[in-house]
C-alpha cells in the first residue's frame, strides 16, 4: 500500500533522510516513534505529498504523492500536528468538505462525534483545542480513506480523550485501511498499534510487529540481581528493576512500549540480537 | 477516479471557499459598503454650489477598486504561507487547475462584479438624492461602462500579479508583491531608456509606446513601428500578461511544499 524506497530528503542543508526504505500494508495500525526532530512528521508529509523527496520514490496505492491527483487525495487523509479547521460547525463540515471524499459516512462521523462527546452544533471557534482535534480525527476517520496519517494525534488531548481516541481508532481499522500514527508519547499508543517503527537520525532503527516483539522479548519487573544483569535491557524503578530479556519460554508478557522504546534508543544492538536468531 | 478537470468539483470548491470564509467576507463587504457610502456622502455634502460632476465618482471607483482588489487577490492563496491552513488547502481532493480556477473566480470575477454592483447601487442612490433638489445640476459626459473597460485592462493583469504574489512569497505577500511590481516596472523603464538612448541621438519624446520623436536643433524626426507590429505589440501588451501570470501561478502552486 505504501512503499517508501531509498528516500532522501533534506531541509536546505539539514539532511533528514538518507536512503530510508519502508513498506506499510493495509489492515494495520503502525506506530511511528522517535525523538523530536528525527523526521517522523517529515516522513508523513512526504507520504501525503506535502513535501517532495530529493531522491528515491514513494508510492501510495501505486500513485506518486507529489502529483497530488484527486484519486490520491481522496484516499489519503492527514491529521497534522498543526491543523486548521474553518470556523463552521461539524454539521457544515459534512455539507462543504465531505463531498470531496466519495467514501465519507455521515453515520460514522456522527458516531465518532458522540464517542468524543463533541457537540455537533458548536462552531470551531467556540471549541477547545482538544475538541477541534477530536472533530478533525472524527472527520478523517469518517472519510474512510485507505490511508490515515496522524501526526501526534494525542497532543493536547486530556486523559479521558486519549482513552476515547484509542477506542475509536481500534474500532475504525479494517483490512483495507492503513493507519500510521506518529508520536513521541509512546504510552498513548500501547494496546493500539500492531507494528512499531522507530526512526532515529533519518534511519529506521527498529521495525517489528507487536506479535513478534512479545514472541521474542519478555518484559517483567525483577528483584533478582543475576536476572537483571543478564537482561538485554534494564532500568530501575520504584517497583523494582524493569527488565527486557529474551523470551525463551514462549510465555507472553505485557509489552511496555515506553521501556521498549528506551531500550532501542539506548541499547539497540542488545535488543536487535533477539530478533536476529 | 476522476483526475481530469471536473466542473462539479469546481463548484464544490467555490462553495467551500464561500462558506469557510462567509463571516470574513460578509464583514469585509459590509465595511466596504460603509466606506463607499461615507465617501459618496462627503462628495455630495461638501460639494460647493449646485453643480455635480458625475465623472468624479469614477475616480472614487478606481480609488477603491485597485487597492481593495489587490488586497483581496493577495489573500487568495495566502493560506499557503501558513503550514496548518496550507496543509488543509493542498490536501483537498481536487485538481490544481480546479483550485487555481476557484482563486481566479473569486479574484477576477466575484470581487470586481460585486464591487461594481455595490458601487453602482451607492452611486445611483447618491445621484437620486442629489437630483431631488431641483436646483442641483448633475452632469455626466463620459460613459461609466466604457471607462470601466479601460480600467479592467489594467486591473485584471495586476490582480493576476497579486495572485501570483500570494503564492510566490511566503510572508508579507502584499508588500513584497507591490515592491516586486515596482522593481519590474523600474527595470523595464530603464531598459527602454537605455535602448532608445543607444538607438537615437538628440532629444527624445515618446509619442506613444511605439513611436518616438527626436530633435536636434531644428531637425525633428518621428520614428514609429510599422502598423502591424504596433497592433501585434499592443495586443500582446494588453492581453498576454494575465495568462502568463496565471500560468506562472499554476506552476508555482504545483511545486508548493509545506
């Protein structure tokens, strides 16, 4: 569905990507993680045709994003970190914006608005930042585009809204849809994404499905000094030592995305070694 | 999938632009009606004597048409100077030509038509009020509509230049477009000046854009381009600017990144 091949991209003199390749398939929710300024947003903007690669190619459903053809734009919706919504009600959004998307569903939009507790008769100006963001997410989901790109979607959402967000996104996925969520707030994506891609310094540092991660790695809290020393990664916490070790028993543990992320950033080779066998 | 030009999508875009900016448009037009009414009131009220020259009102027409029109045209693609608004604009599923045409419809059709309509109505009301007094004399020699055609010849290419400016520059688009037009105008004048200076000797006087009169002492000569070259050049100068500027806007939009 999305094929990024040998992507090179730079902002004037600052090189962001130097030959990045990636394939994203429908039916999955991808978590694009990485530190600030590592190129997560830039990658989403390249995929959506808002930025053009210096070298390499991107294909989304067989179309080049930079051409910005209607057939491409009807199938890609981006919820950017900095977004704009005109000062109209969500109801007017259906009248004037939805007709551009052939697969838009009013029922779904109303349903998502209800889930997010957004009043349909309120104009955007009278809404809070979080409410506006949830309106845009609802609209993006209701457009039923094959690709839904979200850049830091949980920024500015309160705790309740974050949990509503997870519920709504999990319910919206189907086998034809590819959802890519870029964030540095890894905790927000736990139990939502099914594949994790970590970008650092313009390269893909780690790219595995959640299934594969829990099959190969074991997450636990340990008080045993020997176990901690033998772990692929460990960090101390108030509850004890959080460790990641090889999953030798086949027993599934609860994946801690934040710890996994830190372990890959800090001790990448240790973690990668578990996947190379 | 329809990737070619679609009139139904164009109509959707025109409607979308109107409803997205309805409040701003309404307030701006109301402000313009207020200002024009005030100017006409001042013109009628402060006129000394009972003679009113209707042609004065054409000056008022031009005085507001050009700057207000340029500001309006310059805001057409200003969204592209803002990452959030620009993303929204670029991601709307429509072809670039449909999006450009929507801008053209607003800047080159809706604005001048609405402005002229509002102006004519206020003008007619003012003239009617003036003629209520039987001692007043309202004279009108020149035809408003034929003057309008001449104004349009300058207005439309300049509007197109401001449309291009709104895409070309990232910030302070209006000021930068004005400066760019002034610089291009000055460079053009300098080229003509040095070209004619190198071709002709003695004192020079331009009879028109295509005819020069020179004289040295009592010797005076007139140099003119042949009739067909003059006609072709005039046609090019009158009609080529707008399409050239709009094509440049199209390609600039096509390459726009945010």
